[in-house]
C-alpha cells in the first residue's frame, strides 16, 4: 500500500510540470469564406460563412465560441449598462444604446450552424454564441463549420455602425460571427463590453454584394476591380454593368486575424505607391472642406510606413487603406477607420497612431483584453517617435505627454495595475492612461534602464521573433534581456503587475574640502538604476551611474561626450546610498536623470542646488 500511495503521489506531483512543458508555442488557425448581401436601405444583410478550423493545440475541444459583436448595440446589453453605470462614461456611448429604436439596434442572428454537415446545438448569450460540438476536435485535426445568419448594422455609436457623425454610410468592423481564440490560457470568449479584441490567425475570402453606387475599402486585396466599376476601376480595365443594381466585391486577405470594410456612395478613392511597392489607398467623403488635407496626408502616410519599416520591421502586406469612418480612430487588418473632419496635424497624428497599430497589435497580436498596454502603449510610443521626425517637431522627449498622464494617475489614488483585465477598470480615465500613457512610458523608461540603442534593437528583435504570433509581456521582456544582457523580471513585475511607484531623492550633499559626500534615498517601492548628473563650480560636468544590483548589468553611457563614473551597485532593500566625489571640485548643482526618462513621481527632490 505504501508503495502504491508513493507511486500515485509521484505521478500527481509530476503531472503539472509535464503538462506545462511537453509542448512548445502553438496557435490555432481558422480560414473563412463569407458571402454578404447588403441592403443599404434597411441596413440589414444576409451572411453565409464556411469556416475551416484547425486545432493546433495539445487539447481536445468539445465546444467552441463565436463573438457576435453587433449584439452589444441593443438596450440592456452589457455595453449599454456598463456605459450608464461607470463613473465617467465615454461620451461617444453614454446612454445612446439605451435610446436605440428597433430599426437602429445591431444584431447578428444565426439561422443555422453545422459541423461537417451535421446540425449543432447553440445558444446566443449576449455577444457570445455558445456552441456544443457533435464531434470533438482532436489535436491536429480540422473541422468545417457552416453558418447562415441575418444581421442589422447598428446606428454608429462605437467603432462600427451606419451613418457616422461625418455621414459615412457603413463602417463595418466586428460585423461577422467571429470564432473566439483558444490558446495556452484556454478560451477567450469575452463579452463585448467596451474594450478591444483578440482573434485567430487565418485566411479570409469575402464577397460583398452592395448597391452599385457604393465604393468599398478595407482589409485584403480586391480580386475583381474591373467588375465593380464605380470608383475602383484601374486604368485600361473594362467596367462591367452590375446585375440588378448591385456589384459584388471580392476580397482575399491572407494570414490576418480580422476583416473590416467600409462603404459609402460619396467616397473619393485615391491610391499612391508607398515603400516596397505597397499600395496606399485613401477613401474619404467628397467634401471640399477636407479634400486638401486628405490629399496632403498621402505623402505623409508613405513617410510613416518608411519610419515604421525601419524602426520596427517590414510591413508584410501589399496594401494599406486609410478610410474615413468610425468614431475617432481604430486599427484593423491592412486598414484603419478614422474620422476625417480634422485639422491637418490631427489627421496626420491619428493616421500615424492607427497605422502603427499594424505592427503593434495587428502583426504582434497580443490579447488586447489582457495586455492592452502592449497594444496602445507600444503604439503610442512609436507613433510619437514617428510624428517627432515626420512633422519635424524636434521635441527632445516626444513622450513627455505620456509621462504627465502617468504621473497624474500614479498620484491620484485611482491607479490599478496594468495587468487588470481591460473591462475591469473602475473608470475610463484609469484605463486610458494605463493603456496609452503608462504603456508608452514602459518602453521609454526601458530605454533609460538598458540604453536607447538596446531598446531600438529590442523592438526590432521582438518584431522579428513574434510577428504573426500572440506574444505576451514575458515574451517581450525576454527579448529585451537577450538583446541587452540585463535581468528585467523586476521591471516587468513592478511596472505592470503592481502600482509601486518610483521616488528617489538627493538627501544631502556635504562638501568637506576636496571631498563631497552625496547621500541618495529611495522612497518608492519600485527600484531603478540611477543616472546622476553633476555640474561643478568651474562649469565642468560629470555623470555618475549607479547600477541596480538585481539588473545584473550596466547600460552604455547615454552621453558619450560626458565623462561617466560607474559606482558600485545599489541593492534595492537599502533605502540610502552614499558615495564620495574626490576630484577636489566643488559641486554647483546635481540632478537625478536629466533625460527625464525615469518616471519619478516626485521630481522636485531629484535636484540639488548649492545654496
């Protein structure tokens, strides 16, 4: 009996380790074929979908889930109630969903669903379709689902919908039954409450039949430009007459995790050739007040793509479309929807941000509900860098606004950790600052820790290693460690999983003849290495670098023209650090982090001035 119990105990104790380590990275695959017939008068459409799902996981799947995002735009939905009960509602939503009439709501109603030809049982639960399978999907196996559905496009409220504030007819984002993602954490069948998205990589083949006067732009490559005529024929191609007043547009999109389109009967369509022969398309309303800005935007968009190619990695597709639509700016596969009635600088800025999302979220497809800061924060960082160059802003710290936003939140008493699920923030303001500002500071401050050149190399290596995958925060920080030689687990933990703050100070500077004794203090819980810049009375300058012991590395001198003295490491648990300057010079002033890249919540005590 003892031997049997011992054997059982050994198996039980070993099982979790085996389960966690017996497979390497994997991701699911889903290929869509869809046919859509849109009635632009009723704003309703019929859909047919054939979906081939490949289970690349080590798990047997007995059920699947679909997202039915349009169902959020109904009175009483989770999005509606959350918007009316959160302390600071998004003004674009507020109580607008609650006031929708039956002809204005959104819905996706499945009419039939089969697996390999056999009907399935399913239940619509808000914005999620719960499906019980007749046949389990084994590891490595594929299965085919077929669905027919009816849908109604909601009045434009958030991201997608009809008749937006600028008069765009159809902004078709999150418009189809979308299979939920299953990964090493299980199913991600999250309801659509307000935040963003997560999807399965695959190939899309989509046909959209719509009124002949409408022009479509969006994800993928148009297969039949000659056949659709209006606004889209290429030089030398014959335009075919529509059938029954409608054209059928055929798009193919390889290796994407979403498909979006927009349509309007007043779109102007321009196209220029961007870097690496990528076609840059522009769809905007025929409005004299915005036409000049949209024309001037086109060359800037090409410059942006060059910048992102050089600073992240090469854009892998052959088209990208900037489309007037939506409710502000939102990124999608090979395209963005943006509002277009803007000043030129704003139009360039929103395009820069949304285009940058093609790298940070669309190609590096993090789960936006769990790691929203990797999406919005990394995008904010690189788009601010791009704007500083392309618009010749010449700002020594283009991320200063992000630092201000973070410092406001960190001292407000309302901060939540960045690891908070995106819908679970107590306020929209806390979510926005955490995702955008604190996420951007994560990168900018990492440059302070490991050196800016190492940060640039990290971003490029991260893209190279994880494009077309679903990277996690740990994946990114491991890349940074490999590039820089630093140990960075402490940085990821404190910055993203806690609300610990950084607060260092110059406590005292005592001059005694040829010797100056400097005492620094750590008041915050989050550790950092220290750059201390000193100016002497004779006008000369010098820097002192105090490495953080737990980082186990030293960064290059950020200012090579300035003499730097590397001091002994500072271990985190010691609240004070004392060192001596023995060069016989008298200190005039000194400052911790003159670059202002360390997000110290109390910068006033980082400066010493001789009295």
